[in-house]
C-alpha cells in the first residue's frame, strides 16, 4: 500500500513537472516563474495571474451585472483563445494562478461602483476609479495581471496600461495589467442593456469575445497601439482599427516579441531575488 502511495506521488510529481509545458496549469512559485519566463524553440512564454473580481456587482438598464466567470472558464475557454491569437507571434501565455478577489476596501466603494455603471467613454476618471477598486493585495508586482470586472463602462470592453512610456527604450518590459468587462453593450452601441460577453468566438471574427479582448489588451501591455483608421491598409487586426479581426502584422509581432523578452527578463530577475 505504501509503495502504491509512493508510485502515485511520483506520478503526481512527474505530472507537476510536465505541467510547466502545459499552458493551462498553475505554477507553483518563484522557481516556476524562472523556468517559464523564457524563450524556447522561438516561443516566448509569459506568466499571467488572472483575477476574478467580486463585490462590484452593479445594475444597468434593469440588468444585474454579476460576476459570472469561473476559474474553469478562464483556464478552459479564455486562455486557449488568447493563445490561439498570439500563436503566430510565438508568444505563449501561461497561467500562474487564477485568484478570486474582493474589491479593495476603499472608502466610498459603492459610490465608485455606481459611477462606473453610468460611465461612458468620455468619463475621464473611469479607469482611475476602476483601478482604485482593483488595488488588491494579490496584484503581482512582476508578471502580467488580468482583471475581470463586471462592466467597465458604456461600449467599452477593456483597458490596459502601457507602463511608464510607449517607447521600448524607456519601457523595455511594457505594462503589466489590464482590465476586462464580462458584460458588454458594445454590439448594440449601448442602445440595449449589457449582455454576457462571449468567452471565446473562434473564426471568423464577428463580435469578438472576452478572450479576444484579453489578447488585444495584452497587446497594449506589449506596447502595441490601435491602427490609424484613416491610413491603415492591413485589416482583420486584433489591435482593432477598421474591419477588426485576429491578425497581428509582422511589425506588431516584432515589437511585441522585443517587449515580451524584456518582460521575461524582468520576471526572472524579480524571482531570482526571492529564491
Ligand atoms: Zn485598445
């Protein structure tokens, strides 16, 4: 019985080692971060901590916007969509963990949540207010943090940080967090109440999904910007513009990979100090 237990444990440990190559399994600690954050056979792997934010439920046009997303949804539906989109760039996102957070216990938090429920794209302090609510202790200082919030404002599906600056020279590892709404009213241009945002859509692009928005916002983290709608000649792009879709241009891939390498180095440096 004891030996069976040992064999079982050995199998579990072996499975644990193998999971480093599996983008959907959580990582153990700083040593795993060192192992994962690197380039292998041309593929740059970057760890992400996903945060499912609770306590920011709000009502909009009679619909209760609850947090319906589960950790399984993130692992089984959203991450595969993100990685499908980023695969042509040779960038693979690996789940460090999926944590369920309560909103930050800041003063006036209910008021902040209500303000977001009526915010539009023109509401200038919308993202500042959301950032106050997601300023949680589980924010990882080095790796990417993706926050799922019920709703992030009228016709908006997400937003991201660029980091300190938009030039690679000054900002070699980009930004490290972005926020996504799990309810959207973008398809109706806010004429109808928000609906649950699809987790993934696959091909062809119609309305997009949480997975595509994540891929887009992670693109901003890697310093990619929106194409200029007036002058763009390449369409079907994950970074938006006219006739959006899933494609990354060769220039975008080059820039994103440069920034991703910088980010991976920063993570390894951070983790080595904490071994
Ligand atoms: Zn954008």
